[in-house]
């Protein structure tokens, strides 16, 4: 049985036959994180009106996204940052990355815990970031409420999730085949936005939306091994475990797209009045 820890760590795990993890390989062939971090940077700089800011980053992974973003912001050294990551494997990677980073002057705390457990601490933050966090779609309403409850009055929640772009359609198509579930749909930003708009009817919330567009190039003919690694990242499954018939469908699908996938990250900025 797959646990939360090994599910969220799958894309970061290296194998003997590859030099980079599936996630790191994905980053080689896309400008998604770069484009997305620029939008997040602009949002954060608008919010950094307080000299001392408290930030909670939910699902920090190995820290690549949040650290590349914070480098571009005007964050005060008096700020306090909590990096919340449930995977023990990723916490180790996160610690190592921080050790060699330029953020030694910031007050950064790493917490190896799920959001459900952390929410019991009842610590309030001025800014909460949840970027591509592994959120269970069925529990999305409860999860968003937990995030909002961790905000101070006047605080801001930033949700970053994929929109229904070409990568989403690829993942939905083949993940539904693997799961043998025609109704399978990946979580997207519109799912979160719909729930937040419902919550707005009962809570004093202000909602703003943003987006960033990017491209992914799958090097099917030039580097088969990297292409397979990226597919594993999308489907959260080893290539060898995918039935041959589905492997063939995937190859045909990518060739028809000429290896190019247009991607869009959606951002929802929620202010708790």
C-alpha cells in the first residue's frame, strides 16, 4: 500500500539508471518553474508591506520552488518562514539545500508533518503558500478551510495549481487508463477557486486570480530515457509497471504533439478580511 510519504516523494527519488530524479528531469525541459516563480514573486512583493512577515509554505518538497522565488523578493531578514513537508525523504533533501543556500540570515524552520497534524498547533501566519501541494481532491474543502484557519486576520493564502492545460489532459487521459477509472480527473486550480467562492458567501474573503504560461518539451527522439522519466513524474508510476498497450498509446500521443506541451499555472490569492 502506498503511503503519503512515498507518494509525495516519488517524483524526487533517483534510480540507479538515471542521474536525476523525475522532477529534476522535468525541470530540464520546461520553463514552468521559472515563469511561475516570477508571478509568485510579484504577488509576494505586493504583500510584503510588513517589516516582519510570517510565512508558511505547505508541501515544500526539496525547496526548489520556494527558494528560487524568495531569492527574487524583497523579504525582510526579520521574517519567519515555516517549511512544511510530510515526506521524510524530502525533508532530508530540503535540509541539505538550505545548508548550501543564501538564506542563512532568515529564520527558517522545517517541519516534517502533514497539514492535518500541523493545523492542531494553531499557529497563525500572515502569508500561506500552497504550490502544487499533494492535496486529496475529495478532501479539498476541508483542506482549504484548514489553511484559512491558519491565517491571521488580514492574512493572505496563495494557492498554485495547474489549469486544464495540455499536461493536465495528458495526465488525466493516461492516469484514468492506469486506474481503470473513466471519472478520474486531476486536481486543478478551478476546483479550488470554485470552493473558495462558495466559502466567500459565508466568510469575509477577497479573491484575486493570476496565471503563468510555459512550455514543456519532451525529447522523445533525442533522449528516450529522460522522456520516460518525465512520464513517470506525470503519472506517478514507473514506466516498467505501465502495460505495454498504454506505453504504445503514450508514445503515439507524444509524437502527435511533436513533444511540445503548453502549460498554465493558475494562482488564487485569498485575503482574509
